């Protein structure tokens, strides 16, 4: 019965995707989220044909750190600070897998001989620095893919239910109760994605957007979607990236558009109550040269 319902639903989704204009992101995303809930209700999603079970599948969460060329490269001090800040994730099991992505050069802005050498040296320094650390995998893209394709490259390798998505110049600055965060997401379907604010937390304006969820001793405040550090499930990202397609871009742009139609469905919940934070620090890699 479940399989028959899923087949009918997926056929409807396929027809919708073929005949409705791509601009109708609000409706499209409703279908995407319903589909995700249906899949989650039956079994955890797996990539078909993936029979290899890595040793880190015993962990509940992975960390993806996205990086791209900045003026300080090939120096790895900025990303090292972010990596060291993962100690702020209290309760995260030792050995949890970390995927560091390195985006290719943007041919319209930064693809030149000097930057190609700097990027190559940056990757070399990363590999040398983490050569004896089994937790850390360095993933490189030879073409410019922006955040969407960098994240897709990593999410395909994630074998945990949950995932932190972290930008290379946004280290954590305050402790995060990882154990309570996971428990909260298990108990509350509303908490499909939780963000760590670089400012003090505030409520979101708009009809139906004034929402605070209390769970496991933590308040979560509904707010807008942002690419800044956040925590969600692999399923959420797998579905989202599938819908956004291969165009190089930042996810927050289409997500903010979709959010206008339904803030509770397409927004993010901030970790901590109103007035709490910030929980991350912006090192501003693009505008830092020392």
C-alpha cells in the first residue's frame, strides 16, 4: 500500500515538474517537502547501489565545511580556526566525519594563473595538514560550482542522518549542545533545519512567522533562510539540491524567495532564544588579506 501510494505521488510530482513553470518555486517546494516526509516515514534514504558501509556510519552527524579561494590562500589559518571551533559542539562524538570541500575558480572573476597556483597550494596544504586525521576528507572540484555543487559533492558521501553545514570563515564562538539539538529534531517535526546566528536572535516579521519552539531545554526562534552555519538532515539537503539543479548558486537566494510564501515551511529555526547569540563569528575571508 505504501509503495503504491509512493508511486502515484512520484508520478504526480514528475508531471508537475514537467508542465509547471520553474518560477513556481513555492508550490514546487511544497511537493519537495511532502515527498521528503513520505520517504522519511518509511525508511532512511540511501543512494541506490551504495553497498559500501564506511566505519563512520555509527555516528549520528557529519560536518561539511565549504571553502573557496580567498586572499589569504594558500594559508590555511582561517579554515583551521573554523575546524578547531568544532570543539564547541558539545556531545558530538569523537571521530565524527568531516568533509572539506574546495570549489573551483570562477571563470568570470578569479580564474587566472596566479590563483590556480594559490588554489593548488591551498589544497596541498590541507592534505598535508590532515594526512594523519582519518576524520577529515578533502573534496576538490576542478570547475566552479558555487555552494550548490560543492554541497552536492559532499552530501553524496555523507552516511549519517544529520549534517552540519559550515562555511570556512564562520567558526563557532559559543557552545552548542549537540546532544539536545539532535533530541529536539527527533521530537519536533517543525525543526527541519536549525541555524546558528552571527547576530543576536530576533523573531521574524510576517503572518504566522512569530514562532518559538521549546525543546530539550533550548528555545528555537523561526527566522529567514541563510547559508550561514546550520544543522539539518541529509534527506533535507539531498531533496533541496535535487530541486535546485546544477546551476552554480547559493541556496539562500531561491530559499528566501520560497520563504515568502510559507515562512514556517521554508524558514530556519535559530538556535537559542530571543536575544541569545551570536553563536558564530564572521572572519570575512573574501575581504581579509592577513
